[in-house]
C-alpha cells in the first residue's frame, strides 16, 4: 500500500517496508504496511548488536561502521515515525537538526560527537593510502562509537519509538 507522509500516523501506525529493490522510498512516497514495531529501530538495534559482536572480537573498524549505521537508522526511525521522509544522508548532525526542526527536544544528544560517528560511514570502509581501515581503528575508537550509538538508541526509545 502506498501512503503519503501526511497519512503516516492516521489510525494504526504504518511503518516503512523495504521493497525488494532495497529502497524504502519511491518518488517521495513511502511504501507502508501496518507493523507492531518500527522496522527502522529494529534494524538500528540489530546494527548495534553487530557492532558489539565486532568489538568483542577485535574488529574495531567494523564496530565503528555498524555503530554509525545504528545511530543513523535510529534517528531516521524517529523522522519516519513523525510522518516525514528522512533525507538521504549519513550526516547525524543533519538528522538531529531535522528532529529539532520537527519540534523534538534534542538536548540530551547535543553533546555527543556526532560528526566523529558520521565520519565512520566512509573511513571504516575504504583504505587510506596504504592502510586498510582494519589497521586504522583501535579499541578506544570502538568504545567511543559504541557509547555514542547506545546513547542514540536510548534517546530513540525514550522518544517513544518501537512501540
């Protein structure tokens, strides 16, 4: 079923469903279905768990990457739940700014190093000169990325997501 952002929260909450093409968006409309839980938050939690597993096994670049994905999807889940289309961006500060613009209180995540976590989307995936990301990130990077992502997930839950 296709629905516009304006009908997103009418009656039963509708949630965005990934299409087989892999894109949850189609020409500024959302492909929706009624779901008991927010699939974007569920995937954010799954990415956070993957980040934890990578950390436990010493894969710190992967820890950072999955933590950044977790935070991004969590913030986008709030935007979607408010009936808006999230921008196609990995910039966490931009997503946080959109939440503020939509009237949400973001003070509890204002002090997080969102730019640091945003950079993990690319810097953890591609070699820099002769160094693969696997050799560029250490335990302290992984700890910091996990800390930020966990706070974003907690914030998302407190905003009433995933219910």
